[in-house]
C-alpha cells in the first residue's frame, strides 16, 4: 500500500494539471448578447465560442507570461474581427473588452457572472 501512494498522488496531480476547465462566457455589444463557453487549458492557453443563434464569435489565446491578463484575436462568422483583452479577477472569473475592427467595444465576461447577463 505504501508503494502505491506516491504513484496515486502523482497520477492525481497529473490529472489536475492536464485537465481543461470550461466556464460560461457572455459577449455583449451593439445590442447583442452572445453566450457560450470559454475553456482554459493549462498546457495550451484557451479558447472561447459564443453565439446568439444568428452570429457566432470565437477566439483563441496561447500561454502568456502574465497569467492574469490574456489578449486574443476574435473572429465572427458575420465578418467582424477584433482583439480582446481579458483580466482574471479569480482563477475562474473575469472579463474585459473586445475592440472590433469597426471601432465598437464589446464586453467580454467569463465565469459565474456571465450567467447573470
């Protein structure tokens, strides 16, 4: 039993480190609310996808040196593109803005607060 304990502990830590974590996300702008999910991967960065049934927007970010702030390109299937910046207020919640190429600014919210939008 004592020999299995280090193996089980190591496997548990690997499982925690290697897993992806998914949170609700809301993107709000130009009178539209898009809802979806944001997934953070401890080995790859993260990505999000949100839709209102008519328009779908998505973005992906890589691992960063500053773990509390991420910047990411955003593209929507209606042709809009932009750049988002999100700040983590906790490891599972945060938000920021997406500045679209047309100059509009959209709110980006992830975590439990996204469910309130």
